C-alpha cells in the first residue's frame, strides 16, 4: 500500500498542479509509447496511447500509481491480442 503523496506522486486532492505535471513527465519517460498529462480541472492523470498498431487506449486515474498500473495492464493486453491491421 502506498502512502498518498509519496511514491505515487501528488494525489489529485493535494492541488499542486506544477508537481502533478512534473510527475506526469516522469511517468511519460517510463512509458514512451504514451502521451501522459495532468488534467487539472478533472484532478486526474490521463494517458493516451501514441499512434501505432493499437490506438484504442485512453486511461485516467487520480494517482500516478493507478495510471501506471492501468498502462501496464493495457500494454499486457496489447501483447496478448494480435493487431487487426492488414486483416480483411
């Protein structure tokens, strides 16, 4: 279990938008196949898969840990499901 504001970065309710953007940037470095942003009005992090064989993922979570877990799950699902590109 993580402590809010520790390893998972700032939680949405803390209200430190600049820190949230910095943490989103670090997560973006860990997941180069994704655009990761802090959406201040919604108080959540969002991730969008970059163009490639799969462009179907839009993820959201109030914490970085939650978003990182969702990205990991989406990436594992991509490995299990073959791309339909080129199939008729």
